[in-house]
C-alpha cells in the first residue's frame, strides 16, 4: 500500500485533472481518529478544501456528489472519511 503522503498527492493530482478548480488542499486527519471505535488501519480520514468557482456555482449537495464521484477509485478501500469544504 502507498504511504499516506503519496496517496494524498495522487488524489490531489487526480482532482486537479477532473475538476475545474483554482486550488486544492488535502489534509490527512487520520491520526486524529485512531482512537475511534470505527478506526480501520490503512484507511484514511482526509479533509479536502477546494477553491472553485464552478463548485460554488452549484448546490452544496451537487458539489459534494461531484467530488465524491471523482474519488470513486479510492472509496471505500482507502478512504474511510472525507470532509469537503468548497470555497
């Protein structure tokens, strides 16, 4: 399995390719969740902060659906939780 930083970079590169956005920040929050009962080693908790006029122009639900669809190849086998902020 890839290291977390390489997974994050892979996801970030992919999102830049498939989404119309000015910038993307991805924060690995996995370490904050290791004590949770639902924690599964090898699955990541990430926060995506995306600056995108196109995402701001659609509903929050539609923006989240678009981003989740772009993450499909990592869900659910590598990503346990994804928090999304569109700015």
